[in-house]
């Protein structure tokens, strides 16, 4: 084969390899787009008529929950997740003024449970409160509906401890009937009690964007290890 023939062969081979690589990349991209991203439901606990716990300075749990849930939704979307929120404002899922508070609460829980069961994974955001102001540290509960919920809880808890609270010795716990949504949902779900409103240091931290963003990143890190 002459020199010109050799060059032509090399060119054709290189072009074929390049086309093959481009085709593979295109296939992977199409395959990725064709498979819907997981839907993560973020449940900002309480809202509207239901304020939740109240700190000594008047800070209401529902407001901290929503602020943290909003930070979490931003980070999750940056990672390509499809995100749904049970609420994105100070409102419960049932605000029918013709109902009693108890009836509103029941209706609110029923609507949240419907959203839970449709999700690929659920992260419920709450804050703790206890008479002893020295109590501190994030607590993670998981839905007692199978191994997936426990695994999600383990990953989220481990990430929070590694990134933020290495001295936190609060154990991962299965939810009891008292946490109705976790107890009844069929989806992989965890509840993150991010901190204690009754602890002055944690309360101060939770009111800052920096802390809420750190908590959001830690939770997402755990979720990435689960999915």
C-alpha cells in the first residue's frame, strides 16, 4: 500500500472511532433523558394554622422548617432531581375555615400522605423541642415500611454526623404511630429533626442561611448515596 493509501486508511479509521464515541455519548444522553429522574418530596412540617413548636424568643417551627426545606429544594434541583414540596409558603394543605382545628389537621395529614406515597423518596423537615435547654443534635427517624427507608435514614444520618456533628450520638430510630405520616407511608421516607429550638446555640444557628445550607448539603449527600 502506498503512502497516500496508508494516510487514507488512518483517516477513515480515526473518523470511524470518533463517530463511534460520539454515537455512544449521544446514546447515553438519550438514555438518561428517557429515564425520568427520581421525584423527591420535601415535606416542610406544619404550616398555616399549625405552627408546631415555639422557641423562647417566639421563633415558630413552621417558619424554620420552610426555610430549611427551601434550601434543600434548591440543592436537589441543582443535582437534577425532580422536586415536589408539600408547601412552599406559610399555609397548611387544608385551610377550610368551616372545619375545626382537629378536622383541618386530619385533612392536612391525609393530603400529605397522598403526596408521600407518590414520591420516589420523602424528606420531612422538622425541629425538636425539649424542656431541658441543653438537649441538642439532629435526630433522624425512618418509616418502618422496609429496608429502603432504613437505608435512607442511615445515609442521611451518617452524612450529617460526618459533615456537621461528629459528636452527635443520637441513634437512628424507626417511627412509631405517633409520627403518622412516616408510620403509614409506603414510600422510602425519613424525618429529620434538624435541631432543638429549645437550645439557644442551635436556635441561633438554624436562623442563619449558612447553617440551613450546610444541613441541606448534608441531607443531599446522604440521599445521593441512597439513590
